C-alpha cells in the first residue's frame, strides 16, 4: 500500500475512534454476533460486515475487505481475528478486548456446558445416541469444509504449471501428515509454507519457529494441554476446520484424554454452537482436566488472536501486501486443506456401528450433493441417533 494511503488510513482510524461507539455498545453488538453467529466463518464475516460497514458505517467497504484478506494470512482463527480487528478499529485496544471477548465467550461457555452433558462419565442413553448420531456426520462436515477451500486455493495457482504441481504436493503432504504425524501435523504445515517461500525466492520468513513440543509434555499434563491449545490458536493455517487434525492426534491417540467417539461429539458440539469453531478446544480441555482445563485451553487458544491485533494492529494493512506472508500461506494453505481431508478419513474410521456409517452416507449426500446447512444436518443426525438409542440400537463404546 502506498505511504500516502497508509497515512490516510491511519488518520481515518483515528477520526473514527474519536467518534466511535462506546465500549458498552461494542460489548452488546459483538456479543450479539457471538450468540447468533451460526454457520462458521462465512456467517461471522457477513454479520461483521453488516454491522460495521452497512449498518453503522464505522468502516469502509474496501477497508473491511482488506482487513478480511489480511486476517486470512494470519495463523489461527481468521474470523475471530477479524472480529477483534474490527473492534480495535472502531474503539481502540480496549474495544478489541471487549469486542473479542463478547464474540468468543458465548461459544466457550456453551461448549463447556454441553461438555458436562455429552462428555460425562455416564450420560443418559438418549444423550449418547444423540452424540453418536451427530458424530457420525462429522466426517462429511470435514469433507464439505475441504471442498469449499479447494476451489479458491487452486484458482490462485491455476495457469502456472510449477505452482500447481507444488500445490498438489502440499495437499498430499498435509493429508499424509494428518494420518501419520498426529499431534505434530504442524511440522508439515510449517515446512510446506517454508518451501513455498524458498521456491518464490523470498527467504525472509524462514525464522525459527517452535515446531516441536518439549519431551516433558509427553505425559499428558497441563503442559501438554497448553501445547495443544497453542497449536490450535497460533500454528493453524487454512481455516477453522484445520484445528480438527491438530487436536485429534493429541486428544485421542497421544494423551488419551478422549475416546474417538467423544472426540466426534466434541467436534459436533463445535459445529452446532454459534461463534468461533476454535472454541471446540474447550471441550478437549474439559475432557483432559475438567472445567479448569477447558477454560485454560480456550484462554491459550484465543490469546494469539488478541496478541496479533493488539501488537500489530497499526500496521495491519501492510500484511496483505507482504510477499513472504502470502508465499508462506500459499504453501501452508494447501497442506492444511489436505490435513482436513485426511482428518475426514480418520473421523470416518472412528465410527463403530453400522447405522453410523449409514448416517454418514446420508449426511454426505445432504451436505455435498444437496448443499444443506451444517447445523441442520448435525441436529437431524443427532435426533436420529437419540431415537435409535432409545429403540435399542447398539451404541459405540
């Protein structure tokens, strides 16, 4: 962005902040979006734009578009970061904290409340059935998420044979890493991003990252939970659903905080509740260390999003034009999509009962062919599962 445009943008921010909304209004409006934001990032972005651009005029359409694009270049939950940045833009650092918490907390509170029901030691039969039914559809939800990301990602390299070949390689690498590396999937994402930076001859981004957990975390204690939550919040690329393979290896296979069926339930809870999908990490934290673990996991997972905006908000517009950042995402993004596809296979493989596979097939048709909504599909599958359980159908252990 030219220096004059940057200065004008900064002046515009200062002017808007002076005449912007009070913290009370920010709290009310951002909490409303957190409560009503069903449907994942696309719904969150639409609600934020309707508020800050169309209804209140706190931001211009071009500025909102640039902010959305810049958030897509950051690791972690893009729609959460966009909500924090919009609050920062209209009400300063205090607004970022108040608005961000308003957007995030409804989902965290609701997921923790539902976790006490669905992840309890001996939930009622109908609750187990509802969880098994919704969980059966989760693999189809992952496949739909990956399909929605493949088109835009591939279009950015179409027409360039070498970049297209690398894109395919990153996609396959991400899928294989999701299946084989478990909790260390983040290594593949970082490596693919670094390779693309090198391939475009812009090596400035190749600073060292903490890409491996210390050996002392291998026992599954609070430190291990903190590492898992940090990966979700600071080292995930390519959209909210990439957190699923990042969490699955740690939660189910490495530390055994949850069974495969319970993890499916947790993912389903994250999809049927409003607000950011990353709040799913609170359910993993709850399974690992109770209510305190759930709150700790949510705190660590969302802290990077606040840090990115509060520390770098003044220079946020420049991120979109940063060639190293874009090249890194060109490598890490396809790998993340592959990881989502790999996660879909693992999630389907976690199903145990024949009726669950039938329900998965129905959900796949509804989501991928008929393009039904995620929330209504999961609720329908949960209802079928509850009825099946009450009718005496076998439930996964």
